[in-house]
DNA sequence: AACGTAATGAGAATTTTTCGCATCTTGAGT
DNA sequence: ACTCAAGATGCGAAAAATTCTCATTACGTT
């Protein structure tokens, strides 16, 4: 039940917020822009204003429910947090997004931050390339 | 002489392009938005239209003269390519940007791309944190 | 020096995101 | 369940970032 999750995160369980969280949890697409969420919800009859989508996704981000990514498209992409951290590998042809986790890279990052005297709060690693399907079709 | 560099890169050596390249090479700040470049050049008397700045930086990117970054600010940041690839560590308090290169991470990335069947074309790694100066001031 | 092609400038247009404010909900207290 | 204040929403306007249009200008080749 989403309203409990929201309250646990310190947010009032308003109808738009419940709908958006519910939508994110039930969506098969994991990475979506605010506009994507807006349109998809419109289709399914859950009419939430675009400004609210932006506000809510930003709030979800600040309480850790979602992660915001800045890939190369000129707009933010949001992803529901499912616990395990991971990085991304994006196909520059079709936009397909795969996920991966690499302990070695994670460790090196922490070491590099420490070596530079930074207190690491976050990191973003994105590999760009051509996915298997797009390579074949060429 | 910048006009030679431009021609070598396959671009006509127009006045705005020479001025912009010259500005990037002489700037002490290495990471700038299109707006930053526009304003700084205005100050120094080199008046180039903002649309041209955008066009030229995009061209410079496609011929490899500059790299475009998508940090967390909601706009692109450009950096003159000086040969050696590197990644970034950004202070979320003051915006300071340090650079680093880690062979282990580079190697792992190539391996991960290969393992997923991707032909890697590029990658972006950015560590976010609080820099030494900002930690002290807190 | 002349010419054709490509580049520039200025502002309009797009796109993405935020803001302002009137109205409506939520959740705490009765 | 009912009331109320704080906070949330919706909508359109406003910002911010970037691209486009098109008339004018500059390259560089002849």
C-alpha cells in the first residue's frame, strides 16, 4: 500500500502522490521523464497536472524514493528506487537502458573521493554505446 | 594559431569560431556553459551571438575539440579537450570541479560494456560530494 | 576581385522546468 | 464524523535552456 510508504518517507499521502508512486511501481518502463509519466498517466485515466508531476518527482527524489538521472537527452529521467544501487549503460541508437553493478568501480570511486579530500555523497556513471540489437541491424 | 586547428578539424576558420576557440584556450575556468562563454566573451569585447555560441560548441563537440558534460545543473557544460581523458568530481556546495583518471575504472568499464554486448562509444563518470574547503567551513 | 556556399546574428519559437496564486485535501484535534 | 490550518494541487504564466528561421555577411576557391 503506497500511502504507508509515503508516510514512512515523511510525505502526506495525497491522491496525486499515491497515484504517481503506484504508477511508477506498476510501470514496466523503469526510466521515464516527467513528461513521460504525465502522458502515460493521462492515458490510463489518472489525470495529474504536469507541474505536480515535477513537484512530486522532485520530492520523491529528496526523500530517496526515486533517483534522477541526467543522461544525454536534455531532460531529467526518473527511476524508482528498488534498493540496490546500480549504474547504467545506454544505447545511443535506440535508447535502451541496461543496468549493472560493479563492486570494483564502486570501491575505486570511494577511494578517489577520499584521496581528493571529498566527502562523497553520490555518483553517476553512465556508459554509452551501441547495444547488441542495433549492432546487428547495421 | 587557432585557425589551423579549426581547419585541421574540418571546420571553416570563421571569426566567431576562432574567437571562441581562442577564448576557451585562454580561459582559466575549464568548465563553462554556453551562457558562461557568451557573457565572458561579451565582457572581453568579443561579441558573438548566443545562438552561434551554441552552434559552434556543438560543432566543436562533434569534431572532438570539446566535451559536453551533463552534471546536475540542468544545462550543458563544455570543456576544451586537452588530450587526456579524465572524469570529474564535483562539489555540491561550491561547484568546484576536480578531475581524475583511474585506469582500473576505465578498464572495468570496457569489460562491462563488452560483457553486455555493447560497443562502447563513450562514458561519463561523475562523483558528487563536499570538497575539503566546504567541509571545513561547516 | 568575384562567386557560391556556408556561417552568423537577431529574434522568434520550442522545450523543459519552475512559479504564483486561488482552490481544494489531508490529517490532527474535537 | 466535523472543523480547521497547513500544506498540496491545478492551471496558466514565467523562466531557463536550446534550437530554428531567414535575411545578411564572411570564407576560401577560382
